[in-house]
């Protein structure tokens, strides 16, 4: 019956019925795609209507490359809808089998007109890297290298993919569990690496990658460098500050955005650790005036602690926030499906939902700007895709 309805109505019904809950964005994309595929199996007409949802997010492993290339060769229209592509585990063994296929695979990447996000995880690529015109974000996760048949494989330089050919107005480079010092293996000098970083707008890193980057490529507080976005738990940030603080003023980026993940997830990330970390940030801000520091916190502060503890924890958290504001550190709150939460969370992008995660709404007045204390008003609230 659905295949008899107008396309616009079919898409609306499909979107309303699709899964909206998942522990993280990757899982959400997978379960939604399975739903749309099962719905599209009813008829060819439904498949034609739902292709833009089915092919929006694609994940492949090394042994699945040939299937994907053949699929898009038979049905090139589907390639027009791919916005995000995740490639994982292109091993040496798989690469040997795929060598003759790679030219077709790279051409396929260049023929994905809507591709905006590319993630490469433990991937071996050929020397000819793809030219993707509208790419907005590139994620290098783990060991991502270029294969040399007669020599040692070398790390991929990200500027070869995201900055030389992309015409996107804003470019993001994500580095996960990545050793930037490996970029220097192939007789590449530090200035070339710094230039590669300077051509993107945001460099998103975890703690390990951040430390590796700062040590391998001292940024010398250059204003030409992009904003570094560090995503980490409070105790990891505190350990970083405690271990490296004496050296920070010499090689800290000029713009640093610290994104705190759920502070209540484990016992070692309890209130005391959160307070200690935030006060260390205040000290750092005072000691590094050249660094423009900003902070993002999860909107569901306190969401995984017992209800009886929420009231007691609210006021100490408020005091910490006031200290941060007195240090002129901009603070925003974010909401998104998060892999590091012990609760599944809604993917609905409605501001009314913010603050409901703590059940009794102990932080809702903060997020809605209704705190009696004027120092706790006018926080920025952002939704994250």
C-alpha cells in the first residue's frame, strides 16, 4: 500500500517510523538503515523513494569494497545520496586482493557528489588519493597509511584529501588514536605538517592524539593554526594538565575548545574530579592569556547519578560554573547520542528535551536561563548532529 502513495508522503511516514534511539550516532545510523532497507524490500517503487535514506550513511570493510563498487556501477543513482562513508580494516592481505580494484574504488569516491564526511579506520590506501570536492570532514582513526609496492608504507597526509581539492567553506580534521609523529617518517619536515593543519578550520582530537600532536609539532601559539577541539573525560583532562602544565605555555594552540564528555559515568569521574578539573582549567586560563579557551559540557549533567545525590551535587556544580565564567571561559552545553553514556538517549533535535535527562529537572533552570543567580544565565545551548 505504501508504494501507492506519493513519494513525499512515503518519506514522511518512513522518517516518523524510523528508530530514533541509540547509544551513539554510529549505532543509530546502522539501525535506521536496516529499517529503511526492510521497508524498501516491499517493492521497487519503495526502494526508489527510500534510496536517499538507505545510502545516506555507508560503512564498509576491506572485503566489501568490490560489492560496493559493483552496486554503484549497476545503480549509479544511489551514489548520489551518500553523505558519509566509513572505511575500516583495509589490511595488507585484503589490499593485495583489491589492488586491481582500487582505481575503480577511488573513481567511485570522486563520483559521490553529496559525500561530506569520510572516515578511514586502520586503512591502507593506494598512492593516488581521491579528489573529493565537497568534503567537509575527514577522520583518520588508528593506522591510516599509503601503500608503496616497492617500499615501506607511509602515513597519509590529510591535506592530500581534504584541503587540496575540497571547496567546502568549513573543513574539519578528526584524529582518533593517531600518532602525528608518524607524519614525519617520510622525510616530511615539521613546517609542511603545520601548513597541512593550518588549511583546516578545526582539528578534533582525543587526549592521546592531542599530546602526540603538541609534542611532535610545537605550534608556537601561532594564530594561523586552526582551533583544536579536545574531547575527553574530566579525569583525562586533569591528568593532561597535571602532567604537562609546566610546558603548556610554550606549545599550546592559540585556540582550544575542550569538550567534556559525561563527568558522572564512573567513580573516578565523580564530583570531586569534575571540580578539580574545572579549577585546573581556570588556573591554565590565567597562565596562558594567549590561548583562547572555551568549554563544552553535556546538557545532562548528573544524569547517571542516583536521584538522592542530584540535589546535593547541583550547587557545587553551579559554583564551579561561576568560577569558569569569572575566568572569562565561554561555556556551552551540548546534546547528542553519546557512546560513553550508560543510558540510551533520544536523537530528537528538540530544545524542549534538554535537561529532561536528569529526570527531576535539577539542571533545567540552568539550561533555560532561569537561574536566580545572574552569573548563571545566558549559557549557549547547542544541538550536535
